[in-house]
C-alpha cells in the first residue's frame, strides 16, 4: 500500500504530483524554451513565440490529459465547434498558443556527446517517474510481468477509413510493466525500442526468448531479496530464467507454451500430450529441486512452471457452469492474479491519453503520464481522501484537468 498518509483534503493534483512534481514540470519549461531557441536559431525566428511559463505548461498537460477522459482523436477538437469541443476549458489558452507549445515541447532539448540510448529525450523523466513509484508505494508479494493494454481506441478504429489507418504509424517500441496484482499499481515500466526493421528489430525478436528474458531481468532489477512471487506469461517463462531469479530471492509461477516458451532443460515427456484421454482436473507433476513442472487438464492441457508453490497443495478453479475443478494451488493462484490484471486492463486502459504523436519519445511520454495518473488514482482510492469525495476514475481525471488548468470549480461534472 501507500508509504505516506495523505491528508483528507488531498486533491487529484496532490496525488499526481507524487509522481510528476513541480521540479519535473519546471524542467519541462526550461527544456522547451531551450529547444525553441535552438530551433529558431537554425530555421529562423518565430515572432509568435513567447517563452512558456510553469502555469502554461500545467495547462498544456491538462489539455492533453483531457483526451483520456473524452477520447477525442485530436486534442485540437477542444477548440472546435464539433462534438468534442469543450468551451469551459478552451478559454484558458488559445489554440494557436497551445499549438506553439506542442511544436517546441521537450523534456531534453540537447543531445549530449556520450548519448547512444534511443530514449535519451525522455529517459530523465522515466527515471524520475520510477523514483516516484518506488517511494510512494510498497507492492504486495505477488506481482505480474506483462504488456499492458495500450491499443488504439476501438471506437476510432471502427469508424476510420483504411487510408487513415495506413497513415497511422506503427509503434516502434513495446512497453512492459511489473504490476502489483492485488492493487493494480504499476511498480515499474520498461520500454524496449524497435531499433530497426532488420533481423534485430522488435518484430524479429517478438517470439525469441532472449528479448523477453532481458525484459524480465530489467523489470526485476530492484526486486532481489524481497521474496516476491512473479507471475509470467508463456513468452517469459523459462527454466533458466526462473533458476536465475531464485538465486536472487525472487520466486516465479509461469504458464508454459511449447510454441512460445523457451523449453530448454524441461523433460519432453511433460511437453507432449498423453495419448490416453484425461478427465478435467487431472494433472501430472515432475520436480527438480524446488522447481515443479505441472501439466493440468481442463478442456486442453495447460503447463505451469513454478518454484513458489508446493505441487502437492490443492486448489480449485471455480466455473459458473461446471462448478469446482480440482487443480494444484499454483494453477489457482496463477488464474486469480492474471484475472485481476485483465480486470485492471478493462477498467484503466480506456483512460490512456488519446493524442498520438509521430515521435516515439512523445508516444512513450504520454503513455507514461497515463500510467502515472492511473497509479495516482489507485493511491487516492486507498487514502482517507477517497472517503470524503469518492470520485470515479473519470471524475478524478476531470478534477486533475481542472486543477492543472487553474479552474476553481470543485464539483465533478457527473
């Protein structure tokens, strides 16, 4: 849970600033003004540009965040006369001023000579965000490694033409998280860049175990010695990785797939389906030290690799139609924690910022801001302030937008 007690009067902005404090926003102001100056020295002066202020930077973020609540495809819809227009907040800043800030917006204006990392323009912000996540929240023992749902808005995809879809560039990165499975709080973010479209690109590595093993190690670098139980999907699950984690005091439970997983070192007899028909709930177990390989049958064979649960401990999977199906405790735990994350994705994925810039670092930035706001709401729900105001996620987002824009109205709109 939260590491600090927030006051009863804490606002949405107070929770958001646990992760994005004023010193981070002030740095955005400085870097944006530096980039504007550099840009104009190179391409000619821009008489319409005036250095951005902290108040304007907060308003700029507020406008962007508003797209996560109202799902307008373009943030500029706020100033239009169409369905997504929003006169109450459009008056704070003119559209032309907003577009100027958007043009010059930067986290890091200059590339240092030592920099080779493709995310250098956003890495300081990601590091600051990570420090905020670490200091504001203590995760539960059970955590999940996965790719959160950050796909396109399904309403937009259903209504746009093929030509519009082709114009939208494919993401050049994958975003992975380590997430507390009892609260949904995202403890750590890892961004893997697609460095090229050749043999080493992300698409080429998509089914290769070394990429997912590297992702898992990066996400768990701060988890050593804390007795965490990490749940993983088939692309990450492997005997070598789990044995390496066990040496660091990290325990695992993962679903195995003969097609997607690295099955090196596992007995082939357990990876092949038995010829004799099986009844639901039957399972076989093979052990090596603390590691158990479980093959469980339920309308198909499911294989699990774990060193976090005893294979002899019994559990049940409850189905509405067929009632209770017996299984090892590891299978029950895996199903419970993964289903929670699916519910989290369903609830929170629709609150990702809709703005889709072409630059990869900006895409990562807006995804990271969206995750920070979701985390802020989770902390708010666990605080005493929630019992005073009881905002929904949409109302919390609206409050945050109004506070960033400096609007004094305290009543949620719905």
